């Protein structure tokens, strides 16, 4: 059954995870695709976006929509509430410039898997941690 989202997206890009580079060979994800959900901001000329993982839900039963954190600053500010300028894009063309990769890091003895996303032609550069209940080790 398709889960309801808290808010409607203005555009969506669906990506099969096997097409995203960087996933370590010893990790098996419990999902086969991700959705990048784009939203027009109230300020004209700006957008925000979230990562949705089909098949998972939040604590309130809605589809799981995750906010991106910035890859560009040290304070790890959330980008989900951050409005990014369209620059040379419109809401319809953002999805054509999405570049994603997985990243695997170990910090202080703990291993983390994340999805990194850039949107060429905009200053957007963010990441989302993939919680360990969404994958298993082989």
C-alpha cells in the first residue's frame, strides 16, 4: 500500500539504488529505489527537497521523508528547511541535474552509510544518513 506524505511534492525524481555508485559490497539495502521530492519555496526562485524511501514510514505513519544535511558547512545544518536558489533551473528541470552517490564512513568506531546528493547548476550539496534498520551486512 502506498503511504501518504506529509506534504505534496511539486516534482519527484525516482532513482533505482543499483544505479547509484559507492555502495559497499558488504551492505544490502532493504529498499530498491529512492525518491527525491522537490518543493517550490514561498520565496520565488527557491526550492527545497527531501529524500523519500518507499516502504518505510515515520513515527506518525506517513511515508518516510528525510531532510538533507549540508555537506558544505561544519555545523551540519538541515537543508530540508533550507531554501536553495534554482539558479539556472526550474522545478521541472532540477531532477535532470541530480547526482547521487553512497558514502561509507567509520567514525569513532561506528560505521555510517549515507547518500550524498548534488544538483548541478545549484549550490545544493547535501547528505542523508541511511539508518541501520534499512540495511544489513553481508
